[in-house]
C-alpha cells in the first residue's frame, strides 16, 4: 500500500511514515514500485521483501526438532552423527572460501564474525588481554535444534578450529544452550612448544564428563 494508507492505518503523519519506510528500504526490508495515478506523479506502493520474512512468526524451530527426532529414529545416533559431520564439512568449505588463512588471528576472527552475523549469530570480536580474543555470539538462530541435539555445538567447535587453524586454541566460556547469556569463546595462538605436544585441539569447558559427555560428543538427542 501507499504511505498515505499506511499513515492512516497507523494513525501517524504521512511524512513520519515515509521517513520510516526509507529507513526500512535502506535495510532491504521493503521496496517500492511506482504506479500511475489519474492525476499527478506516480504513486509509490510499498511492499515487504523476502528479507523481512525473518521478522514474522515461523515454525522452523519446531520443524528442525521434529526432523532431528525423525533422523534419530530412522538412522540412530550414528547416522545422526554422520549427518552432522556432513553439514560441518559443507560449512567448513564455505567458510574457508571467505576467510583468509594468511591473515592475522584478529583479522580472521573479524571475517568469521561477519560470516556468522550474516547467518544470524550477531557475532563480534573483542580483545582479551595482549594475546587473546573473545569471539562472542549474542544470538543462536538454531537454539531449538542445538538443544534437541547437542552435536550441533560440538561440531561448531570443530568448525571454528578447522577454519582458524591448528595453531589456535579455542575455549568455550559461555554457552546459550547451557543457560548462558550468550556463546563466548576465548581464542589465542598456541606456543610452538605446546603445539608439539598435540594441544592444538579445541577446548570446551562447558562439556560434561562421563556418559553424558560421550552422548553429547556423538550427537545424541537430549532426553
């Protein structure tokens, strides 16, 4: 509809509505078509873009959880683990094309944050002392799926490690699925002497031990 119709519907002035529409257009959430009218200049008719779909209620979370349950029933935990590994491999390939492996650690984290933000994670990078960084994800767009299948979170750590390289240590400090306010990772370069002892693997301080840890590492569903 036109800005005048919107203004009437919202009980606002046409000018105020128009200003807001131009802001939304800048965010690629609305677009306008010029349509001829009997008298005067063509009228701008506004409509939502596909980008705006994410602002409206959706059932993706419920569908994801249902599909995870169905895959577990059909293929078992081993089959589900293979599905997660395949997804992680695809992500690794996509991320590697967009993150410069020859860049500094800080530059690589900034590039990773940009990719993750595009996926809805609202990621940012902060310094943590002189030699470490905090990689922060303020939102988890797959939270429902990650809660139903904790394998998503373990493959995520593997993904970061693969993209950032073996000379980097990654430690999870906060975890949304574990009732944290956000997901936070401490990332730092590992000294050569430490690397030689095979400590280039990811560290996850929130991972449980024992049987529960084994279930999570194998991508089993949360009971």
